[in-house]
């Protein structure tokens, strides 16, 4: 890509700024292609945790058609989720439905490759079941090859929202927090899982997120206020893909 890249203080963290939402979707889709190729070459499989939101939807559309469609060995990909709303899988709010409509169905992904969070179940039970599934598929401390994340205007990521300690019940691997802002439960991976990943990619767009992005990347460490700050892979690489509008308030050379 020809867009500018700015280095952040961590040697394992990158900031890549692109022009707009279309370029952001392209960058995220290409990131999936490149991380999939590396993982499959190294381990024969690619364990990917998907995010909800508009940018992943646009990236799915690109991955499902040429030229990127043929650039991934899809039968070797295992799909997981970073979080889920407590709704049935055919609900319009479901992260699974978004991925199924935009990616799984167009690509003909086998059901055996898809590991969804059961948002229709009782939230705490759904969280426990998903933690058990992750341990079975990926080990006692699950290590994803790549995790896709977004960030809200309030600095939340996955379903880790401001106002409570994002590390609460961290060793549970998956939690079912009550989100007061929406008066509902969510199911979400905990930071211990996010930070065990070999690769984490945030995608953030729009001027509404500019203030939170500046706080997360350049402000003091306040993960209870800005939960996205808690995501610092212990050994993996963290990449922030942001568009120009979201990056407008960042200080950079």
C-alpha cells in the first residue's frame, strides 16, 4: 500500500493510515490474506477471530470475490468470533449472521470450519461453552493466528466496555458482561485471549472515533475508561488500520 505508515512506541505495534473507509476495507482484507498465508505455511491452518461492525462487512465483500478470493486457502481456515450479541444467529444484530451472509455463504465455507458463539443461549452458559470450545480447539490458553477488532467512539473493543475493569474474570477466557449502555448482555473474549494472539488488527474509521483513538494511542493508560488500551499482544504484532478522519487528532511527524 502507498498510504503513510507511522510507528508507535512499541516495536510490535504499527499504525497504518489510509484515505477513507473503502481503503480501510481493502487494507483489512489484504491483512487477512497475508496473515492467512503465513499461518498456513507455518502450521497448516489459520485460526481467525472475526469482529462485528461495518468495516469487517466491507472486507468480507472483498475477500469473497476475485482477486482475493483465490488468494486464501479457505479449507484451512477456522473461523471464531471475538464477541457476540445475545441474539439468535439469524438476527440482524448477530455478528455470526454478518459473517455468514458476507463471507461464509459466498465462499461455501464448511460448517465444521465455523465456531460461533451461541448468542441465543443463556449468556453465562454461552460464555462457559465457548471457553471450553476454545480450549479444545486451540489449547489451554488459546492462541489465535489473528484477531480482528474494531473500536467504538467510547473506546470499547469486542464487548469490553468502559466503566468496568476489562481484566475482570480474565482467566475465564470468555465472559458475558452486562452492558448498561444497551441494557443487555454480550459474550466476549477476555484480554488474556486477545493478548495471546500472534496477530491483532484493529480497524477504525470516522471522525466520531478520532477523540477516542487519540486517547487510546497517545493518552495515559486508562483501560477502564478506554478498554481498547488493554489489547497489547504479549508476543504478537498489533496493527491499527485507521482512516484519515479517525486519525485527524493524532500527533505524528
